[in-house]
């Protein structure tokens, strides 16, 4: 059995989705979160899953940044006190996935010129603890036609 879990932060209205969990229900006892399975009650928490780092992924919405023009990302910055192991991916609505550099100091990722689109989506992945406070995209508007033959 695998349950889809959704979490809503009421202060920011941010939604988190959890997939592949074996739990049939969740409950809180003494401020700690537990999940139930046919085999018993399991405490949910900590930085590892049975000693292994926990894989995580954050995907932003596909956005046109308020403009219908073609655009290309120049860079993206992932901020937060614990983002050293974050890896960034970019996808345009055209299906292009440009190259992205490794994380530089300050959380900056350079985005390659190999792709463009009218809308863009970011994905950030990593393993282990993370605390992100923001994602900033530096977008260059290209006009009504994409450069490079589109």
C-alpha cells in the first residue's frame, strides 16, 4: 500500500505533497507525528530514514512570468541557511531543459543558453536536511520569437 499525503501550511498556504508512504493514516501525540500501517504505529521525524539520507524534491509552477514573450533564464538563486546540497533543474514549456551549473556560493546557479520558452518551471532536488527561504529566477525576455530558430 502507498498513500499520497498532503500538508498545508496555514501561515503561507503552501502545500507539500508526499508520495510512496506506506501509511494508512496519520496522528499527532504529544506534538510528534505518527503514521499507522497494518504492522503498527511509526514515529515520523528525524533527518534520516533508517540511517539513509531522505531524498526530497521541490517543483515550482510552470510560469510565464506575466509575459507571453519567449524567455530564457540567465541564472537562479536558491536561498536559505541549509541549501548546500540542492541541485537545480529547469524546464521550458517547449520541452527544452537547459544545462545548469553546480551551486556557487550564495546559492547561485548559472543557466545555459541551450533552450527557451514562453513559460519556465524549476525543480530543486537533494538528499538530507534542507531549509529553503526562497527561489529567485533571473529571466531575460527574448521577444515574440525565440532566438536560435524557434
